[in-house]
C-alpha cells in the first residue's frame, strides 16, 4: 500500500482515526508512506529521510532521534505546536518560542505572555498570506499545520518559488523588527493553520519591561541585515 501525504489536509481527530485504521490494515502488508508530519512516523519499522532528493538518514524513530541529524532537527521543530481536535485553532508552547532567535532572550514569564497573544488563522489551499511589497500586514507567522510557498517577483513579473515552509517553520520576522515592505510573497500549498502575532501587541508586551525593551532594541539593531523571509 502506497500513501502520499494521506492525512495532510485532515483535522487531528480524523487524522488519528485514519492512522489507526492504516495501522490495523498494515499489519499483514507492506505500507510505504510519504509525509512531512513526523508524528505519523512513530511506529514505522524503517524511516528514510530525504533532503533535496538525496537519502541522508535511515532507521527507526528511536535510532534517528538518538543522533544529531536532519530527522531529529525536524522532529524538534514540530514539537510544541498543539492543534485542536477539530482542527480549527492552534497554540504554541512557550518553550517552543525560545528556539526563535528574536525571542530567545525573553524570560519564561514573558514567553508565556507572548504565547498567549498568538491567534489562529485558517487558510485554504492556494491562498496568498502575504504579498511582496505589502506594508499593511504587521504580523509574525508560525506554521502550525500545512505547507506554504515562498515566492519572489522576477524581472518579467512572474513569481518564482524559492522555498517551502512547513510545520514548525516561521516567517514575517521583519514585521516584529521594523516597518518595511514585505520582501516575499507567501502562498499556501495545502490547507493551513497559521499562528499569528501582531507587532503592536508584541511591542506593548516588550515595552512594559524597560530591560526587555532595551534587549529587544539591541536584537533589532543586530538583525536588520539580514532579516528572515517576508
């Protein structure tokens, strides 16, 4: 049985039910699955990890998590994001935010406050999230579920895809750092749940503590060039 992203567009409850069914059906047959959601690889006998079309790692989950490789990095990136059972909203755990460079120096208390400020936004497949050159959207995004494409405008006016972002990836860091036009277009490749943080709300939290405000100003000065995509 061959499965290609079989549960990528499903809510967590339906996904769990489908995975349970597939597990039962697969007991007496070989099942080959393609997925970017690593939680579904937990019970696999053999996991093949590909990077840009090249096989870079293989083993079961225990073996792959025991080494500092691509699988473990991807696994860690996808942790700390909780999607509701009905698939309508998501949350991010404070500890997960510490892996984001511009938030890494914040205290545990401040990270908890920032985590509570994130809102969930749902997008259908093929929808623009950000348009290159836009100055009106001041949000930082974390991909909680789904995939998005990063597109750059070419000289002939066409858009070229330069990257794909998936669960655990983030974009729009520039919106927290400074007022500037968005430097790329972001478009959904699948149905998505994105966690969003408004710049105004974030700055209000930071400015409530003079020490944190000073630290964040230092981060801004050090990261104006370069900034992350969009």
